[in-house]
C-alpha cells in the first residue's frame, strides 16, 4: 500500500510502509519547466532537514530547486534519471522519480497535502 502526498513546492512523496519514501516532481512542475535537460541528485547517505534543497532540475526554460519534503537520509537516487533527464517529463510520477529518503521525523508527513489540496494549490497559482 502506498500513500502519495504533495508539497506546495510541487514535489510528490510516495510513502512506503518501511519508513522510506520515493520523491519526485509533479506533473504540474514538469509542465511549468518544459523539457528537462539536467538533474542534480543528492548523494546517498546525505541527511536533509525538511525543506532543505536536495537537488536541482534544469530545463530549457529554467532551473528549479528540488526540496526534501521530509527530514531524513537519502537511501537511493535514480541513476536512470541522471542518464536520461527527460524521464522527469515523460514519467514524472513513475520512472522519473528523483530519490528515496528514510524518514527521520514521520510526523512531518501530516503537514503535506493530499491530491485534492494539491490540486487547489495548482489551480490558485
């Protein structure tokens, strides 16, 4: 069973039952960025506080920071995305994931948005 949450900064977080989560950018984010040409991913083992900059995504239009939606340690990065940044456009909620994080403060997820609340953020932006 997975549980997907969103941030107002346009990241998604798929919570797994083992205390880890997969993180990527939303459909709205990749639409706004346009064709992604480069991603900078965090190092495995690096620890982030919630809302720290954990990576960068660059497109033909702009560069944007990717934030850690929760505090924790990076346990995996998507090397396929590093090799083929266009996956962030073609499959942002699947093969275009950025990193996996082991949550150090699971209670932080309570402040994240569900799909309905995220859709309101997008509609009002």
